[in-house]
């Protein structure tokens, strides 16, 4: 799976870098999470040897303070720093034991504020590792001597703890240690805010802590407050780095596999439970039709991750547990985050969900999941944080970030599933179309048994072949004769019944439109056959390219709808959305490939893989070449090579040019035919254009261009002259230069141009008298206007 690129500056590496580069876990999966290591959370700025206790006792007060400050300023790990502070404090005050409590919770919410024993009962010989094994002690804000010191921000010196009503004797009962004298001092940061409380217990030799102890303790803790604040800031930065690593890791995990909604939700749930440490996770997907209800509910309990099938499981359980519809429905409807410390004290919680179960809801954190359009697509609910703790603001922040990734993951998976479904539907549709597009086998057998006249009988070699001389049966027989005379059947081992059925299927897939129908396709193929046989270019092109060109001519307008590419774009048709360039030509090619791959129509079935690939490649280029936009783009290079007499057909690039231009002159070959045929074809083309223009006016509410506008039909001769001059004449002149055998085609174009020009001149003469009459009327009107104005 692709792993996202980690954005990190070189400057971070030069400084030693707090962020780690990507590493690899045990199973080889790339991850952003760094392995747990002692060195990861500790930044040692300078390796300084600590002086022994005996050495420290030999120093005066100023030197002692300097050494102790130097000792702590090199440590940025909170726990390690706190341990040094306490050991140093015990040296300064000759205390037996020390403890340090750090403030936790928001200053604005005193109910949630407390002091936590970062280290408890530290003595001069203890180590950080030993301290970590001790249980954490939490003291409510303002409770006991430590709580009082933090709340008031003042020092407390007690010679006899048991004589002070604020002293909590239960601690001694828990530890078995007898507290006598005690000195508590608040630790403040540079702004004067209390961030912790240092406590020393039992001065040696049974004495009480002195005023001098208080002064030394207070002056030292001022430095400690700064060092501790820096260490906390560093720890927060490290936690933020770790947080970003976790989120990046989650993003990779979610986006590397999005095959099913079950898999993506299971990944979300397992990682959410692992990070936020709760007993139960639920992901509820919102019903699209009604926002307040859920279409699917996924459940995960911590016990599920410990079962025998945990490693092999790829999907979560569904609908095992009752839904707190009061809470989840509220979140789904409003989009609010709900964080509840005690579920049974909240009016939205439905207590009946715990009935007849061994489970009891306590703390709840519920949050909406949104997609990329910010629409709520689901709800994630966490239940019962471990150790009976409430969900914190930090948990909410993490879950919010998780919900963003989860929303994108679920949205993308939905889109993927829709794409898979659409592809499956398309495949089924293609199978159905292939079946109905294919001609019946009986018709193919009937055609197969008919006698095929010679090419001379059909006049297939004649450039002046009458486009309307054959009926449908005759055109199919003529197509078979072309394949036979070019020896394509024998060369490519085409089964004769398959060829017959393929021809019938191609004919069947032409719509009954005015011009771009089967008759036009056959006439284009006949002209291609006449050109390659008359010029003997079949020897140069080879049988494989001749096969591709003949197939291309017969298929080049498959499923034409009687409208051009411009219309598809204007109408924003599905075809225009599917193909942005050469819209109809791409569709014609796709249709031809579909028929070639349909059962019973596989005329290329006995070709080698290389031959098949080559035929399809030439076929695609040839069909796309019939787009006049492609013709205009490529004809300049073709004309230049022909004029320079540098036409080398041994080069593939030159052959491709030739094939493309041949498709054009065959496609518009009606312009070379005798005048009666040319005039009839031109009227058919104009009729189809006018039909498109009618649709543009009626359905698209746009004014069609002149050649599509039925109101401009009298200008057909003029438009035909323009069509010949801009498109036809240049390419036929080039082919006449290329081969003398093709001069008759140019002669036909020139003759038809004269005919159209004559008609255009006649039309213009007819318009002139009416124009003159209009002008005289205008002059009379102007005279009247002038006389009226004068009068």
C-alpha cells in the first residue's frame, strides 16, 4: 500500500530532530509510530557528571544552588527531572523523603482539578525506575496539606503533622511510614502560576524544618519551576509529535485498504479502542433517507480483540448491543459532541439498554462522523473509559481527528463500492448488448450459402461506383467479395460463418439514420478497396493493415445517432462525459471492439496475440482519423512530406499518416462521384444536419450554425463549395501527387465543384433582384421620412 510522504524539513535533522523518519514495524508494515525507547523522550543537551551527596555537602550555599541548578537544566524529561529535583531538595533540607505533585486539569474548572503524584516518597538512594512502579496518588484541589498549598500558593511548614487538622493520616496507614515534620512549597512558573507542589518529610535527627530551610527551598524551587515548565512544554511537543504520528498512521491504515465498508469500519474501531482505551466502541451509519435513524450498527468490545479468532477477523460484529438512541440519535440529528461522565445522571441516556445484560454504562463519548461535504454519515460512540476515568478534552480532540479520517474513509469506501457496482452493471449491460447486438446465427448460415459474384460484377474496383446500386443483401455479398479478393480469410484463418455473422452484426448495429448508416459504411469500405487495389498499396501496407483498414471502414460510424461531436458536447450527453475528445469516434471504436469480442463474431480469433494487438491498434487510429478535427491537426505534416517528395512508406510514422488520410478521402469520397450520385448524397447529409439543427432549436434552445439550419437550405450549393475548398480539394490534390492512379478522384472533385458553383451562382442571381427591390423600397421610405421631417 502507498504510504503518505512525511513532511519534514532538513533543519529538523540538523538540530537532532525531535520527529523521527518513517520506520518499519515487526511485520514489515510501514508506520509513522516510533518504537518505545528510553532515549526517545529524553533530550540530553550536555552530558554532565552529577556531584555526589558528600561533594555537595562540602559546598557553600551559593555554589550548592549553582550545582543543583546546573544539574536540572540538562534534563527535559518530566519524570527524570522531577526525580532530580526531589533528590536535590532532600540534600538541601536534610530531609528523609520527598514527594512531588503536579497540577492537572483546567484552571477554569476547579471540580476537575487535582494534584497527581508524579513521584512519591523519593529518598536519596531511589531510582526513577523504582518510582515508576509505585501507584499514582491523586489529591483533590484544596484537600489536605498538599491541596491547601496548591490552592493558596503559599508555603506550609508543620513541625508535627499529627497536630495539624489538614494532615491526612490515611496516607501513613497505606505506606506504613510515620510522618513527623513536613515542609510543603508551591512550584510556580515564570508567570507565577502554581504548576506543582514539592513536599519534604521528616528532617534528619528529629528536628523541624528551619527558616533557613524554607529560604533555600524557596530559592531553589524558583529555578525548578522554570525547568519544570520547560520540561512540560517539551513533553507536550513530544506528545503533539506522537499525536501527529498516530493520526498519520491512522490515515495510512484507513486509506490503504478500502474494499468494503466492514473492513474500513473494523480498522477504525480497533485503532480507536486501542488509542482511547475504552471497553466498547460503536460505529453507527446514518440512513441516507432519514437522518435520525441508522442503517447499520457495528459493535466492538475489548474482549473481541482477545478471542481466538481476533487475528483472523476482518469485520466487526453487527447489532449485538442495544443502541442508546437518545444519545446517538441526538448526535446524528444535531452534529453535537456528547461527553457524559455518568450515564445514569444524564436525561438523554436510556437506562433500559443495560437491562438483562451484565454490562453497565458509565462514561460515554459520542461524536458525529462527517464526509468530505460535511454531511453527517455516521456516529462513533465510546463507552466506559478504562480505570473508571472520565473522557477528557484530549480524548475528544483525538476522536475528532479520528472522525475526520473515518468520514473520508467511509465516504471513499462508499464511492468505491458504488464504482464496483457500476462496473458490474456495465459488465452485465455489455453482456446483454453483445447478445442482442449479434446477428442471429440462422441469418449468417443463410448468407454463408449464397453465391458471391465477382468484384468486376459488383464494379468494386471502380472509383465511380454507384453508392445506391446495391441493396442490403448485395452490399453484404460485396463485403465478402472484398475479404475474399484480398485473401484476408485464408491469411488470418477467418472462419467463413464467423465472417458472415460479423458482417451481419456490424450492419445490425448501424441505426436507421438519414446518412451515417450501413450504406455509408459500405460505400467507404468499397472506396478503400478500390484505392488499395488500384494503387497496389496492399503490397506496401501488408495484409494485416489492409484487414484493419477494411474493418475500420465498415465500423467507423457504428451506432451513429445522426448528431455530431459538437452536439454531444452541447447536450452534455453521457457520451460527451465519457469521451472528452473525438466523442463519437471513440464510441464507434468501442462498439467495433465489442462486436469483435462477441461470441460468434470473433473474426480475429485465430490471430496471434501480436497480430491481434496490431490490428486493434491500427483499427483505433483509423477510426479516430475520421474525426475532421484530427484531420485538420495532422494534414499539414502529410501535405509537406508529399510536396517534398520524401514519402517513405517503410517508416511507421509515414504509414500511419497515409492510413489516416486514406480514411478521410474514403469517408468523404461521395464528393468524387458522378454528379447525380454526389447531389443525392449531399442532400442526404444536409437532411441529417437539418434534423440535428431542429433538435438544437427545440430541445437545447440554441440557434444552429448555418449548415445545420433548415432556414438556410437555399445556401447548400454555396456551403458545398466551401466544404470542397476547405476540406476536400487539398487532400485529393495531395493523393493525386502521391499516385497517378488517384487522379480520377481529383477530377471528380473538380467537376462537382463546378456543378455546385454553378448552382451557387444561380442562387445568388435569384437573390439580387429581390435585394434590389428591397433597396429601392428602403430608398423610397427614406425619401418619405425626409420629406415628412422637412414638412
